[in-house]
């Protein structure tokens, strides 16, 4: 043990306060992402007085580490108080002037701690990282001033990441509001060309439907649409549609490179895509059915679970995909941005109608036949969706850099 490393046991104490008076109702669990989350346990008929109370700045962790994604579920409570199942161990820091709770939580977030906890876990049916193992954890404990300085540095980065995520969410909410107003309520602004074509130039910029715009039922979409629009299959709207491919996994030369980003369906998650978790080599690309798609390609996940299948991504980097992704290249970025948000906000309905409950997965052939609104080009060109994608791309890129910096800060803790 390094001279400034100390065993955690001298700083923490086990806390087991039961909810006997039923004064706490908020029931939470702890996830492998090191956060308290809403419990999904069925508590009907359960005696909640036996549950453990966790107070602000106390910790809870699940000692079972087997079948837990190679991670240990541990978190620091930020709420006032909650209750957790008796399967969790709750503990407190004895003196926060010796060890800062947030500093300790930073140590728990390190990937090295997860590996240590898994290695030190023991048991036959279930592997456990027990209380004694937790007390035997060794970590650097500098002065409290140094600890708080490290926490501040970490929180500055974390807060910026959170802000970018909030801004991205606001962009998504705004895009959805505009989509609903224009393509569900059909209150898009009337164009100069249309206003003149019906002999009413004074209607330019007015909302279509409430200004008397004609709506007629479209059988393909099973809903009313502006009379001049109708429906068109995705294949006709796009310039080219393809599916990806997966190079052989056992050929090392295909994967040990940084040549070409290679995406899996899990990365096509209703988002702007600027990078990939894996890369393939030029050789791997050449000797497989995988193809490189250009920027501004719209991707749809064809296979996967209920949360993955049918989700879309907007590609902002040249990349290849596995065979479970369908690529849709449009004539220009405005068409691509419209298609991306159209599929984003209709993907559940599209998946249901395309599969019809009879097939487990989508296919390129099915996606090609999906009907979407045939919107006038001048309406598409007036949408702000391209700007939204550009802003989202900037936030995604900045957060990727910030997350790398956050990891560096966590790694530096071992060298204090």
C-alpha cells in the first residue's frame, strides 16, 4: 500500500436504520451506472417497515456482483432521503472533514474499482463483495482541501456535460413541437407560391389548416393530409438505400485499426452520430459486404430488441454499419433532416405497420415500402431541422471530449 493510501474501513460505518414508522415513501434502487433509480420491484403487500432508510450523502451498494455487467452497483444519495431493499448495504462516512463523500464516489466510478470489486467477490451460487471487502478497499486520502479541489474540477466537467445534454433535449423538444405543428396539426406557414396559386397572396405566412387549407383523407397513411401532399414510399423519397455488413470477427487485421468508424444497431439510438465504438480496416471493408456511407445518411436499426428496432440516427461522419442497419441517402441535407425527424417521431407506428406483428425484424425491403408524407419541397427547405442537427452535433462532439477529460480526472486520483 502506498504511503498516502488508506483502508476505507477507518472512514466508514455500516448503517441499518429500518423504516419502522413508515415515514419514508420514496423507494429507490441502485443501478450499474452508479445512480439511485426508481425501483421496479412489485411492492404490493410488502411490509415497507423492513426497508432501510438512506439519508442524504449516505451510500448504498448491492453486494452481488455476478451477472451485473462486470460492475458493482454503488451510489451516493443526493435526495433528502429514500428507502432501499434490505438486499443493499447502507453506509455513511464517519467524519466528512477526513473523507469527502463526493470524492469517495469519484473513486467508486473508476473502472479499476469495478474490476477490483469483481476480483475480490466470492461465493458459489452468487458472488458477493461483502462489507469486509468494502472496508478493505484502499484509496489515496489527501487533505480534505485537496479532495474538494478534485471534486470541484470533476464537477465543472460534469456540469458542462449535463448542460449540453439539457440543450440537446431542448433541441429535441423544439423539433418535436415544430413537427407536430407542421405535420400533424398542419399549421405550417403558407408559402408565397401556394398563396399566389390559389389567388390569395394575403395568406402568405399564415397557418395552413386554420386559414382554410384543404385536408383530404389519405388511405396509405390512414389520416388526413393537405390536399396537395399525399404519400410517397421512402424508397422514392431517397436517392439510395442499402444495408450494411459485418467483417469476420476472427481476422485480427480487420479490426486493429482506426481507419473507418463501424456502427452497430445499439449506436443508432435516435441521435446524431459523430463517432463509433469500433473501427474496421480498409482490408476488412474490402473483404466484406460492409460499405462506407457518406455524411448526412439516415440510418435505421432493422434488428434488435423493442427499444432498438426502428430507431434512427443521423450520420455526421463517414462510416460503415453492420448488416442490421439500413442506410437512406437523400438528395440533399434538408431532405435528410426532414426524413430523420419524420422517422424519429413516427418510428413506433412505422415499426408496427411495417412488421404487422408477423415478423420479428424489419428488413430493407419493408423499410423501402414505408409510406411517408409527400411534403412540398419549399416547406422542407424552410424547416430549421438542419440547424438543429448542427447544434446537436456540436454538443455531442464537445461531450465526447469532456467525457474523455472526466476519465482522465478519475485516473489521476490513483497518482495523488
